[in-house]
């Protein structure tokens, strides 16, 4: 579980860096909170930029499947689970 927690923290840092969220700290992002709408308030452009950053960092491929992507990008926890299951080791 520690590895997943470390991965979640790393993903939070990637979100901040990739989306230039200067007023947000890693501690400000709640792992289980939604990334869109009521959570961080990300939009589809943010999702695309984040997908590119995750692909570059972890070697994961995020396909163009809106339903699946909605699940993947639901929260930091869901992103971490996806990355953990699909990254290049």
C-alpha cells in the first residue's frame, strides 16, 4: 500500500506541474476527491494535458474511450490504480 500512496503523491505533483496549478500544493489535493466538477474543477483540456504527462512519466497509454477515461480520471486514487496496473516497470 505504501507504493500506491507514494504513486498518488507523485501523481498529485504531476497534476500541479502539468496544469500549472501554482496556488495548489500536493497536500491540498484529496486523493479520493473528484478531479472534475466539484473537486479540482479540471476540464477536458486539462485531462488531455494530464494524460500526456502521465504517458511521458509512466509509459501508460490512455485510449480515446470516454467512458473508460471518465473512470480513470475520476480521482487521484483511480489514476494511481490505472498507472500502477499499466505502467512500464
